[in-house]
């Protein structure tokens, strides 16, 4: 089993009153990169945050262990 991915959800307000959720992932070296974001804006910060949490949960295949980096052992053998 691979290690737990370091993913955060935050809300960006690029224009006043237009909220977008963003998923960031910490890579080696502590650099955070965007991995996904909403296309449409939300009128409320909380709605954008909730939708971002839903997007994060879609990355989880097993709720008991969270989002994981696939391990080399899990790769199918030729």
C-alpha cells in the first residue's frame, strides 16, 4: 500500500463574490501544486468548500485508508 497523499481543499475568490474550490497536493520538497479546481463559481464560500470536499472524497477508493499513492507492489505484473 502506498503512502497517504497530502491533499488540501481551499477556496479561492478570484472576483468578489465568486468562490472556487481548489485541491492542492504537496509534492516532494514541500511544493504544493493544483491538482483540480471547480470550473463554475459558487455564490457562497461554504458551498464551494463543501463541493471541494466532495471532489476530494472522489479521489478515495477506500474510506478506511484515505487517498493513497499507488505502490509499486500494487501494479499489475506483466
